[in-house]
């Protein structure tokens, strides 16, 4: 998955890598879900999570659900690099959600150059052993996780969206190359943004049909 995935208000993990090897999950945007933004499970190995923006994912199961931003749960020898995570996690007094959380028996993972802020219970949390943490920018850490030197407030967001410069259509015969794809992508982006801007108002009486 190397294009934008923008899925608000889901009940579970946004992206799941389960018993999968050598996959790349990059340049996605996940927010406002009831599980981790990205979860690795089932012995997932050799995967790369890169340049994702993950925010306001708040696990809501009643007892002990793990998650928050990125969760590695029985996942080893993966790379988590260049992701931006903020305001993920749930304030429930259980310390089971974080910005990046690694649970045993996950080991051999490389977690580097990530940017974190305002995640609960910690920005970085390592409850296992044998993982490498390097150059992660965050405010709070737990276990063998290393996060320090938090980013300034105004230098956080990563670019996510359609990539009009990627000419995928040149590999297809027929009509595909004849469309003006960059302009089409721009139109789609504008319409998605207008819909997402309305989401907070739904259910509050803020969006109504205009009177004739």
C-alpha cells in the first residue's frame, strides 16, 4: 500500500499486516478509528511502515485493547521509519495505548526517524527486547524505547494524497493515457477535503438542507 488511505471513524485497525512478509505500507493517512492506525500481527516479518500520518486513533474496547498509532504485536524484523503520529491513544488508566507500541515477543524491529506528539500513554513504548530505536522525536518513552527532542508544533504534518507525478497510466494501452489524470486527481482531492470538513458537524445539527 503506497498511496493515500484516509479512513475516518472506523471501529477497528485501519491497516492490518497479519502473517505477512515483505510488504510496504507507506504514505497513508489514518485518523479517528477505534483501533491502531497500523497493526502488525501473526509473526509479520520484513515489512516497512514508512511516511504514514496517524492521528486521533483511540481504541475503545472496555478492558484491555492495545493500540494507538502503530502497534507491533508478535511482529519481528520490521522497519518503522519516518511516520508522524499525534494524539493517538486512550486515557483509561491501563497504559495499553501509545504512539508506537511494541509488545512481546516482537524483536529485531528497527524504529527510527519517527515524529510523535501528544500520544497516550507514551509517544514510544517498548514492552519487548532486541528492538533498535534511533532518532525518534517525541515527548515520552517507556521501557527500552527511545524518544527525545520533540518536534515544534508547526513542523509536523507529512504530505499525503494522490501523486499526479506518478505516470501509472503509461503502462496501459487504449484510453487510460488520454485522460488528464493530474487535473482529475486535483478535483478528487478537493471534493474529499470538502466532505471531511463536514464530518465533525454531522449529528450536531450543523449540516442541514437549505430552505427552498
